[in-house]
C-alpha cells in the first residue's frame, strides 16, 4: 500500500504537469488521488481542502504578501536607479564594469526587495540597453542578470526562507535571515570573478573611473534605500519586532520613500496593489497545495521511507548531502521553488538532522540549490524574465549561462563543505 501511494503520488503529479496543468493544481490533485488509495473519495477531497486551509493558517505567512508589496513599491519607486548608480561608482574601472554593476545592484535590490523576479526585471530593464550600447553581448548581459538576481533569495529578507521556516516546523526566521548574508555575498563574489574572466576572454570594455566625491554622492543618495535593511534586519535581530511586523514596516517605509522620490503617486497605487495581489495569490495557492501534499506524504509515511532508504545507502554526512543536492538540482529544473521547499523539506530535514547537520545550514544550502533551478529551462521563472527583458532567446543565452551555473554550484559545494559560512553570523548574534 505504501509503494502504491508513492507511485500514485509521483505518476499523477508528472501526468498533470505533462498535460499542462499548473503546478499548484497538479500538487492538489495528485495529493487527492494519493489519499484515495487509502480512504474514500469524499473524505479524501474534504481532507485535502481542509489541509490547504490549515496550511495557510500561520502568522508567519503574513510576512509574504507584505514583502511582495514592498518589493513592488521598490521596483517602481526609483530605488533601483539609485542602487545601480551606487554600484557603478563602487566598481570603478574594473574590467567588464557594467557586469559587476549588475551583480552588486542585484544583490542590493534583492536584499531590499527579497525577490529574484523584481531584481531581474529592474536590473535588466535599466542596464540591458546600456550594456548593448557599450559593446557587451546581449546574451552575456542576460546571463549575468539572470544568475545574480537569485542572490536576493539568499540575502534577507527572503520570502523563500520564511517558507522554509514554516516547512521545517519552526526554524528561527531571524537565524535564517542572518545566515543568508555570507552565502549570498559568496555567490555574488564568484559571479563577479566569473564575469571578469569572461570579460578578459572576450576583451570587453572596462568600467568608468569614479572619483571619491562621486562615490560619496551616489552613496548618499542610496542611503535611504539601504537604511531599510538596517530597520528590517536590525529590528528582527534586536527583538524589536517579528519578521511579520518587519514586513509591514517595510511597506510603509517603501511607500513613503517612493513618494518622496516622486516616482509613485496616489494614482499609481491601484496598479501596484493589483500586481502585488496577483503575485501573492499565486504564491499562497502554491503554499496551500504544497502543505496539503506534505500532509498526505506524512500520513502515508513517505518521508520516513525515503529517509530510511537514504540512510541505508550510507551514514557518511557528505555522501548523503551530495545525494540530496543532486536530487534537489534535478527537482529545481522541473519544479518551482516554493512547492519544492515545502515538499522536500519534511523529507530531507529529518535525514540531515539525524546526522547532526544544523537545520539553518541545511535551509541555506537548500534555497541556494533551488536558486539554480530558477535559471534553467523548462520552468525557470527568472530565466524567462531575463530572456524576455533582454529580447533574446533561451537557446542563445544557455551557452553564456553555463560558466555562471558552475560558479553557483561551486558556491553550493563550498557552503556544503564549510557550514560556518552559514552558521558563523547566527552564532555571533546568539541566534
């Protein structure tokens, strides 16, 4: 019966995805059919619906719509331009200056907005044409934009880390947020090194020299945007407010700043709210159906079976981690990030914790792993946005993307081998 449940779950999910059913509905339908293996149809339908409702009954999840709204306000509120100007001043005459600008600005934008999509759309829209004018291949610029945008899902505030906290059964959001800084900076650094190598090979132009006065000027203009990080993360770490309360503060601050910059007026708010509501609805439906599937898997004891199978293969920590990471890399190619975190966290977390791996470290590693999937076809949302904004094709972008994929995989390997990259800062702050 247990094997039958696994087969029904996997095959029905693949079938629904294969015929074009959206991921959220595929998750819900495959959960329902799996439950029908052991119970009657009406109780199965009722149970899945109930679990979808209870899955969303979490105070922590309120942070997600607020951070989405804050990100949308920042994206339209002139904040991205100021961050790009500051990043451009920082890079100076580095070879391939605009590529480095893209990486640094995406890290800053992602750190403030917590969204890879917001970073990819804003950076691509502003820097894309400028790169072309200065002689950068369109596809290389798109590759840098696509991969660097994912750093915002590791550097806090990150909606995906909030989702992981929920799926893990209560890992501290504050600890996860602080743990994301060094891994996010490591990914950005490796992407910049890769970009520098590509620039040398292709003999692309260097950046423009920046005077100290210009650097100070751009920094001064970017301070109000950067201060949001101090308010949000500082308040959470200091215990002044929770992550959910911080998300609401981020909305108020972003709205006030956008209006001060005169980039958003009262007439623009309905469009901003509607876009945020659409994004929130998609994310919440994914969370609801993913939570239903997680409950079904738990009731059928599927995680325990997979856990026992993995542990029977080896008791070596690195062997288990390599197997899990390879599986997640494969999963990330075909599944969106939010359901992947919700489905596979309850499966793999008991395995790694039984081997003594810190849940915070595993969460950062898992999120970084799945970030790579956002840049790969066939369901990589950031890939499609980056390609669309650059007005090119996936086929043309894949080749320049490969070196940056390897850079992200190298970062993942370093974080897996050296847990202190993730855990040092949380320990410093006593989290």
